[in-house]
């Protein structure tokens, strides 16, 4: 079975692109919305997102826990935030290699923002049969594309709820 190498989903949030970018471009806050991520530690200077910023993400799926090393590849305020995951390990990300790229785009829509989250499988050197077998074990029977599609939907719904509550609380 050929792998689906990328999945994306979008949601409209009643907040400005700048407000949404400010939240999503802080890797330490991702645990507020993601069903797997439990936050991150930024390595080095922490002055807002910038291309080249490195962070270690803490993740959990069921009883499994792991850490990833990520590098920001796009940091365009109010427009785009992206990072690639390039190392993984249990407590520390010791095993290097291309894993995935996460991309967030922000588009103004009638006074709100359409947020599009995209996951891309960077394991291009893995044969499809091996990736599919690994994925089904790691996700409880799904491919990573199927699994990440559900995670993206959950993340976007949680982000929408949190940001719209914040915007209502501040009166925008």
C-alpha cells in the first residue's frame, strides 16, 4: 500500500492572524491544544520564534512517551509557522533522521483567520511496507497519515476554543 505523505485540515478562528500566530509559534504552548504534545523546551535564545530556533518537544501517546528535536523552518508573523522534526528518543532526542514537518498557515477571512495545519511524513527513505507496518503498531492500527489527520482536527478544535475564549475575555 502506497503511503499518504501529507495530510492537512483547516478551521476558521475568530481571532486575527497575528493573535493566532503568536500562540502557535510558541512551541512551549503547543501542549495546550495537541492530543500528543506535552510542551517543549526551547534551546538557546527564547525571544519569539525565528528560523533556526531549536526546541525539544515532549510527547505522549497512551503509555508511550518520547522526545523530539525540532528546528523552525518558517516564522512569518501572521502568515506562516513551520518546523521539521529531525531527531527522536525516549528522554532525549538521540536518534537523528528526517521524521516529519509541521506547517501552519494563517489566512484572513472576514475578520477571522483560517488556520491550516499540515503534517508531512519526511521518512522518504523508508520503504512503504516497513513504514506501514511500523505505523500500525505505533498508532494502534492506523497509518500515520490517518492518525495525524485525527490529531490535526483535535488540535485545531482545541486551538479555536482556547483562542476564541481568550479573545472574548479581552474584548479583542
